[in-house]
């Protein structure tokens, strides 16, 4: 069997997605997610103009060799665009291997370590009553773990609050990236946020009691000492995790946070290689790895990451927002089912339009996800439906402080 063709499919049901479809000379196909929010076309071009031709004639069964070839032969390594492109090839080859073996991917990765994968959902509110309603809605939808995001008094639209209207006028609801020629600018004030958030968690705990797992995303906005302060202030509310509390290009920054708080820390959705995690894991500075299969180079390197993390009792918490396509989500669920150190899986259900393009075998029942037992990844792409949703330019917002300084969004 040889790879005959590699096609890049860009579609926009509710939001933009980039998918690689590899077809073998026997007619077996494999899918891979290459979606990089707000920079989708860069990865599509990387695949179309530089990778597709290199795959023709290759043995699809040699996944690791192909991964190493794409990573090393490019000379220029790492980074979100390169690693999303390599990820799509890796996922597609694992999909093909599963179909050839007539086995679901998780069986090829060592079989199931559990019956299903606990998921967490995104509750949010501009006011406390709205937030509490949103938590109830997610619990009614089956979620047994809830991420809590809240508006901050005195600030307009901020990350993670579904009902707040962005500068563009659209709600955040489904996806933070908004269609348009320019990114939306938001105002940010870390002091106001730090004064507001602990009280919100106090109220949520008072309403829902001590057991409900609660998560919060700091979304890279605090300095290490601010993150330490928030982590400490949230300790009484026993969070499942505080995520992306500070930008972690400088991994040592987490030492200061760790020094001051026992609130569990999750980091890594913007990371692309194991080296971005090396110090964080080796020195026990985090508790969950947030990498996403699509931005981390695929199933092969993500498996190596969680195996490395397992040695330090660090668990998985794979990134799973709307900009990870159902192909990427399926790949993460197969891996999550097969690894021992599974922690939790983020899950925002795909919209009806997205599911009309990506028909997926994975299920969400009673708060638990399962990849299904279809061969390979278990996702089919309806190319006619995909064509009916052409690409639309969209950007993630960005933030400025009150004095106009650009800040992490
Ligand atoms: C977020 C994401 O889900 C999360 O944890 O950090 O929604 C993130 O903002 C988007 O994936 C960016 O594209
Ligand atoms: Mg996040």
C-alpha cells in the first residue's frame, strides 16, 4: 500500500476548520485535523504547498518514520503552524492504520483503561445568577465537572463569557474567534479580575456544595505573583485546576506560583512540543498537561508526552474547545481512553452544522465521552457538505490595558 493523494479541505460550518485527507492507492482514506484558530490558511498552505507532494508514494504504515521525516527534513522545527501540519498527517496515518487493521485507534494504542472519559463543560455568566443558571444547564446536559468563567465589573467583553456581546456585536457563545477582517479589541484590568474572581467561587461553592469539580481558565493574563495570589485566594474553594495562570514561555515562572499555592495547575494548550513542558513536568510545577493533539504534532508525540508526564504523576487534560475539530477530538478521545494517567477532557459539543460535515462515532453520555468502536478514528467527512460552508476570515480578539498597552488575551 502506498499513499496516492493528500487533499486539504477548508470548510466553515459555524467556524473555520482545516482537514487533511490522505488516500492510499487501495482507496483507504485517513483524516487529520490541522485547524489553527485565526491562522487557518497558513497551515492549509503549509500542507498544500510543502507537504502533500512529499507524501505521495510513501508507505502509510510507517507513521513514526513519516513524523520524523516531516519534523527533521523541514530543518525549521516546532511552532504552531508546522506542528499543526505534521499533526494532521500523523492523525490521518493512524486513521488509515486503524481501518486497515479494522480496529478503533484506542485498541492500537493498547486498549481501554476505562469505560469512558470524564468531560468538563464551559459555564459562564455576566452576572452571578446568570452564571449559576449556566452551571445548572451544564449539569442538566450531563456534565459532572464545570469550568467557571465570569465577567468582571467595569470591563466589557472578556474571554470565556458566552453571553457577553463582543465589540463585533456577536455573542461569544460558540467560538471566541469572530468573523471579520480585523480582530476585536478588548479592555483588560488584572486588578479588577483578581478582586472579583474569589468571591464568585465562594458563591458558586455556597450554591453547589464542596464536591462539584470546578475549573477556571486564567487564560495567560497574570504575572507569576498575581497567579500565585489568585491560586492562594481560590484554595478555600478546592478547584480541580487553575489553567494557564501565567504565560509559560518562561517555564521557571511557575516556580513562584507553586511556591505560594496548592491549587492544582494546568498548562499547555498553546504548547507544540514536549520541550515546552520539560521543566514544568520534571520539576513538578504543574499537575495537568493541556496540550491538544492538533497543535502538538499529532497522536504520536502526544502519547510520548503523557507517558513522560506519567513518571511525575502528571495527568492529561487535553484542550477541547470548538476550534479542535471533531477529527482532533476523536483522536484525543482514543488516546485518552488508552492512557493510564487520564485526568479530564475539555468538551464543547460541535454545532449541528459542524456535525453535518464531520459525522463522528464519539459519544457524550452522562458526562462521559467515548470514541466509539468504529475502525480508525471513527469520523467521516462529508465533502459536499464541506463545500457548502466556504471559508470566512476570522480572528481571535486581543486585549489592551486601560493605558493602551497590549496584553495577553
Ligand atoms: C481556551 C480556548 O478552551 C480553552 O481552554 O483557552 O477556548 C482558547 O481560547 C481557544 O482555543 C483559542 O483558539
Ligand atoms: Mg484555556
